[in-house]
């Protein structure tokens, strides 16, 4: 089996490669192509990746390429992990919104919108190249903002599924608290990408069971581990007790927006920290004796990305019919959203793709915020596809983290000025 990693020069890549090596019996991959325009990073990552695979005794071969079509020919899956503009663009996304009193973040708010505008056209171009030579290949998107990017792919008719590591991270934490294997922990995970809540946590019987089986242990988790969970999410324990759910840590930008803005104004942009960490990682990767995933890679983010990605691809190609949390088309799963909206929920994974499981009705407060952000995402995708200042203002005005006319106009002008090099319509 062959897979392609677009953005293979990312410092994330050894995390993925380590997972491929550890789960080689589950998904016997023989060829991995790292596609990246940066030759030095592409070759560096190919080298350390091959050493990791060799240490595990796999038969997989890694190579680099700049040609998407050549790489995708014959591939079972193409994984997208792009960052258009690199950490420099991310740092700008995290700083200029603060000048307008809005949170600076790379996946939500004005900064996340800027990333969507830069990213969607590039991802669609790559997907077109993949489809031209290999229409049967699955496109698995890990590129943020995952919900908007995945909807762009699906709307264009591509064979795509979005993936995020938030759910698998919480699953692993809960499994540790419960002292059970992670595969026995099932999450009632609902919402949009980076706007999700765990409404129930169930321990499945040994030997496997259907989604929804087993007793809900979330009340017990909140009773016994409330402070630890709240600390992990950087949210008040009292908030979790009130909601009786476990929100994604990205909900902090909504539930404590002003506090986060104050903290960001007085702190160092996450992009600067990541850039320094990437420099250290790249130095380590250049060591010809390094044949394992460095421990400090955990600080880079993307924990359990490899396990989520390998599990998803294995189910897509092997028709396993198991349930995983993915980003896929809504249909009638959340009846308060349009059918073509992309949601993040548990879904049954087969060779035909993802089919969301049946979910209990969503509480009005959660449904209200989901609907609000979904409205923004529709406008954001329209702006990414068609451009224009008015569309940018409209999307910002619809975002609950902006929502004011003066702020939306000021942010739009700054966004366009900061991203002209990446926006064809703004040049």
C-alpha cells in the first residue's frame, strides 16, 4: 500500500511515521511519499522517517517529491497537513487581531479565517491534481481549519474526510483515569471542528460493542477528576460542572474570550514558541543517528495524530465498519444545520466513507453556538472561494468572536493587508 503526505516536510511527520511503524500489521504500508516544495526539509524528513521505519523493521520505503500527481498515482490515501505561509503567517494571525480587541488564534476568530482564506484554494488545487490521476484515493485532511477545508473538498466533489486529534486526546485521558484500554472508551462527541463537547463517556464491554453501549461514566469522571480535566482544558471547574459536559479546549476562546485576549497581549505568541521548537527538532532530525520520534515532539502539538490517521485509513481501505470521530457531511444528523454542513461527530467508517451515527438531540445552548459558528463557516468558505472585501467583512461580522460592525471592518482591512501575497483577488 502507498500513501502520500502533502506537507511532508512538516516537523509533525515523524509522529505520523512512528504510528505507521507501530501499526504496520494493521496497515501494511510499503511506500510513503512526502510531498513538499522545500527540498531541504523534504529530504531531511525523508531521511529521519526512513530511519524510524527501519528501526521498527518495516518494509516501507520513504521518498520525497514535489509532484503531487506523480506521488498520488496508485496511492490509497493522500494526507493533507499544510501550513500556507509557515509559522511566520501563523504568528501574524495570532497578533494583529489583538489590536482590534479580538482573540489571536490560528484556527478560529479572525486569525483562523485568514488561514482559511490562504489555505482553501491551495488544498483544492492539490485535490484536483490527485483526482486527475487517482479518483479512488481518499483525501484525509488534517489541515486547519479542518471543518472549512473539508467542506471545501466535499463541496467540490472530492473523496475526502477531515480529521482532528481533539477527540482521541480526550479519549486517551479518560481511559487513563478509568484504567481501561483506550479502544473501550466511546465518546458522545458533537459539534463542529474545534467547537465540540463530550456529552457522554461510555466504557464498552470487552470484545467490542456498538456505539452507545455501556454505562455513561461522564458524571463519575467529573466527580472524581474534575480539577484535572479542567486544568487540562484551561477552563474553570465550575463551568464544567454547570455544563455537565467536557468542552474542547478551543471553547476557552468563546467562554473566556476577554481573559484570553488579556493573556495573549501580555504573553508570547504560540507561533514563536513553535518556531523555536521546530528549529530544535530540525537540528535533531539532521542527526544521522536519530532513529526515533523525539520526546520533545509532544510539545509541538498534534498528540495521537498518527494513531487517529492510521486508524482512519485502515478502516477506509479494510472496510472495518468501526466508529471513529471525524469531520464529515451532516445529512440529517444535526437537524438544526443544513445537510451539506460539515460536522465533527462519531461515524461508522467503511470503504464508502463516513456515516454519522444517530445522536441524541443537542441542548439548546450548544445548538445555538454551533449554528452561529456554522453560519460564519459558510460565509468564510464563500469568501475563500470567491474573494472580495465585502465577503470578508460579512464572514467576520457573523463570527461570534467578532460580531461588531466596526471590528469586522477594521479586521477585514488588516486581514487583507497582512495576506495580500496569498490572496489572488487582493493583489
